C-alpha cells in the first residue's frame, strides 16, 4: 500500500512540474539582478506589464512629437565616456505617460517659436552599469543599485531651441557638465542664461516633470516606483513600434 501511495505522489509531483514548467521558464527572465532589482529584459515581459497600464508602453518620440529635434549623445563619442554606448539610433523612447507630457511641453514652446532638442531619454539598464564605473557619483550618474529614471523610461535630458534654425538657447554649460555651474542653484550666470533655464524648468514642471538639482537638462516624472527598470535594446523597441504601426 505504501509503495502505491509513493508512486502516486511521484506522478503527482511530475505532473505539477510539467504543468508549471512554462511559467517557471518565463519567470526565469524576470529574476532579480545582483542588487535585488527586477529588470525587464524582453518584449514579452514589457507587453505583459503594459497590458493593464497603457501609460507604461514605450513611445517613439520622433513619431509622437512633431518637430522634435534629437542629438543622441550616447549614440556617438560626443559624451563624457568618449565612446558609443548606443547603436546608431535616430530616435529615442519614453513611456507613453512621459511622452504625452513632453508633447504638451513642445506644443507650448511652439507658441513662442521654440522647441525641444533631446540629448537622451530611455537608457538601457546595462548602459547605466557602464556609466557608473568611471564616475561613481550619484549627483551625476545613477547608481545601478537603485537604477535610473532613464532606465524606467520616465527621464529625459533636453534643452530648448529656436524653431527657425534649430539654434540652442544658451544655458551656461553644455550637456553632461559635471560642475556646480550646471546646478539649478548656481546663480553666477548672465541674466539671459538664468531666464532660459527658468523657462525650461517652468514649462517642464507645468506638465508634470521634476528637475534634477545638479543638472539643468535632466527632468523626470516623480512616480518612479510605478515604472519597472528596463534593459531592452533599441532594436527590440523599434520592432515593437513597427508592429503597433502596422496594426
């Protein structure tokens, strides 16, 4: 009798393993990383998280924001790392919630004959890991132990340009300037520069973004905890957007 019960228990266990194996293999992609953070790495996982939250979908900024100008510094060597961290992409992405807010900013600036130039938006988590090593200063680079708003698709690095000629407004420093001069609190600048920074800050905050104190160019949505960290390639995001467009 005990032998029969034992055989039945083994069959039951094997059956449960067989039924659960697809779920277990899917969960394998979602394992926490070395810092205990959940990092989404596949299109399937992202689509699952977006199913009940449309604002989490990743939006192509060039397609969703008319007249937007991009100068994606990490797709070139013109950055503090002096190396290409992205493939030669021509567009970038934000969660739809952030992209919609950025569209409102662009529309308001257009009334003044101005527009936005994007230096960076979505940044794969693995790129943040590379950036951390030479700097290791949370004032300027996100610690991989926490992740970045860029990794969550809710942070953007940008400036204001004149629509006629695409000339950048003077902001006192260039992008990725790791000095006190780039801080919002730094006031020893010409009045025109302070006005330009204030214009960018006021219009971004009006539409739901918050400023990073140490970088005049960096803005983010405040509800970071509502968006998962992503390490999905630009090629995969392009495929996702092509699929949505073709439907």
